C-alpha cells in the first residue's frame, strides 16, 4: 500500500469491505514491513528482516460499523503494526543483528531473504 518505508500506510477504500460485511465473514488484515527490500538490486543479496503480522477481525467487532469506518479501523491496525515494525527494524539495523533470529510475538513471524 505504500512504497515509502518511513511514511504512514495509505487509506483503504470502503468498497473493498462490502462483500465481507454483507456475508458476515471475518476479515484478515496483513501488515508487512521490509517486503520491498529483497527486490532492491542495490542490496547485493544481504540478509534483511521482513516483518509480517496477521490480524483477524471478527464480524462481531465490525457489526455496527459502516464500510468506511471499517476501512479506517483496519488501516489503524496496519499503521500500529507498521510503526512497531519500524522501531524493531531500526534497532536491528543499528545493532547489525541481520543474521540473528528475530523475536516472535503473538501472530508475528519473521523470514530472512538471502
């Protein structure tokens, strides 16, 4: 949703959530940070962390929301996770901990591209 790593995620469109709200389906929100780095040709095949978080939003959580409110709610989830990932990334990059295992939190996985 955004190619600039230090800026906030872009807004979600409310129409993207209409099908889920009409069917009362859970919404899976994927937050990612550092996913563009493996595609950068200037990195010379170094190992860099890629952060991902998967959050499940149940229908009971968005029952009284409109689709635009739900879009803002999901965007806030992504923004919160990305800001947390940005801080973790700064710590790992400053200490040069590329080859060490990253900590796993609830619903947080890590993978290093080589």
